[in-house]
């Protein structure tokens, strides 16, 4: 008998939600055939069967959120008898932390310090525990780590904490409740729908990032005229090799060069220590009809422009087909997002934890520009925004990094094509 487990789909992902099972109990399944679909804040993915056999038991049904590494099903040899009807793991066993806990963590704790990613994970708990904490105005960040799995706060932990009757900081108590004037009153004919599992986790991850990092954004305008000409000149050659040449790979190459020069932006912060990553793993935000995911181009510093173009096209296509492997959404060290393909001029992206910076690209547009020779010329221009963690990255360092990216793009060498 082979156990099926909830896979790890990202270094900051502690759990995943079962969306659906492709097989019913008692049905045969082939090795590597899609077995179930899961959702996290980073990816929706179809998880393949690890072996060939018969699905004997489903331990977590659709809609259930399960911790990474927990058993979700069992597969037996052909002819084995199924255990029975699919079992439903109580949602309370492992659910996502509400955004308000993430915000509360910012002002909670005896030290008043902004918590680490690990600390925010530990305050995850069951709905019952969160209800008790909300009723008593308690920030769970002050209770954890608890006695549950991965340091989660259990019912007994919160009850023991309340018996000691600790003083609740006014700021933490204020976050726990919403003033009546801000409460929503449904209007006639108004339609509503619940968050999808992926949307719920995206919301959680975004609020968590804002609570952890001191976000600052710097904006640069880049002349992409040389890149536009190189792209036009070599577009047919790239298409003959099976890939479409866009502006994004040029930016990826420029970012790799800049990160080699400024490794601080290719690091992570853990417990007041800076960890520099040995490789540049570029996370590339991909918009889907049902959310946003960030597949990773690993060891980007080893790839040519053609290699980056191929990797980007492959990951984006398989992301839309839900065919990404777990390791392909793990290990990102720097993220690039390109809302410019939809016409956006500039934006302020949220840092993808546990990274310390993210680069946003606006639309590349032609417009009149005053050149260094005081002439007016039509140029291909783009606005870029770098959001960075001001805890470790100073404004001067961020701007020097962006100046390096800008210089590479404006003087992009044809030899790199």
C-alpha cells in the first residue's frame, strides 16, 4: 500500500487545499496520472499518482485544507479492496490564517517587533481557537508557538493562556474588531461569492508580506528603443527555434546581471540575519483566469537570452495547464511581474516572501522624448517599479541596482542574442 501526501509547493507554503479528486475510491490509477488537484496561494496544480494501482481511500475531500506532508489518500495494488467512502477531514484541522491575524501580528508580541515568516505560520490555528481569541481580544502571535503540529496553537493552549489573564495591548485589541460603520450591509440584488482557495491564500500571503517587510518603492523610466530594435531583428530567428521573443526575457537578463552586482537584493531575512542565495532563481508572476502564480526559473545566471525565453514560455504554458511540478514553484530568490502586457503604466508590487525585492514592469509604449542632444525623438519607453524591503536595503542601493538594470537595457549587447 502506498500513502499519498500533500506535497510542498513552495518554501513559504505550509498547507494546501484539495480542489477535487480525479479518481473515485475503487478506481484504477496509473503512475503519473493526475490524481487530485490542489490549490495554494502560489499555484493550482494537478498532483500525479506516485504509483500504479487502485485508489483505496480518500482521507481529505474537496474543500479541505491540509498541512504539507499530511496523508490525503492511499493507493493499493490492483485488485485490493477499497476501505470505504471518501472520508472528510474536518476543515478545522488545518485552515488558512485570516488576514486580520497577520495584521495583528504586526503590533502583537511582548517585544513589539514585526514577526518572521515562521512566527506567522505558528499562529495558524483552528476556527474554534481563533473564535476564542477574538472573543477575548487576544493576538495569537502572543500565544504561540503552541503544542500542536508545527507549533500551532491548540484549544488547550489558548485556554491556558487566558487563565493567566495577560494584559492585552490596546493596539492588538483594536485590530480584532471592525467598527460598526465599516461593516457591510447587503444591498438588494447584490451578488456575492466566497473566496476560492487560491484567492484566500493569495490574500493571506499579501497581508503577511505587508506585515513582515518595510515596503518602499522606487520608480525608473527606461528607454527600450535598442531592445525593441534587437527584438524586431531577431524575432524570426527565435520563432524558428519555437519561441516567441518578448520584452520580458531582456528584462530578466538585465536583472540577473544587476543581481550579480548587488547580491543583497538576492537574499532573505531570517531572525535578524541576512542569507545570501548562491543562485539567482527568478520568480515570474503569471496571471491566470483564476488567480496569480509565480513559477521559478532556477539558476537564471546560467542561462542565455534564448534559454531564459524558452524557460519563461515553458513555465507559463504549463502553469496555465496546471502541470507545474512542486519544485518549479519553490526556491525563488527575486520576482519579476509584468502587468504592462495589459496596458498598466506603473504599479507598486508586493514583495513575495521570503524575498526582499520585486520588480514590476509597465507597458512599453512609443512617445516623444527629449534626447541628450536636446532633440525630440520617438522612443520606446517603459516605467519600472522596484519594491524593496527597507529593513536591509537602503534607497541608494535600490537605486544603484535599478540604474544597472536601466543601463543594461539601454545598451543591450547584440552578442547576447
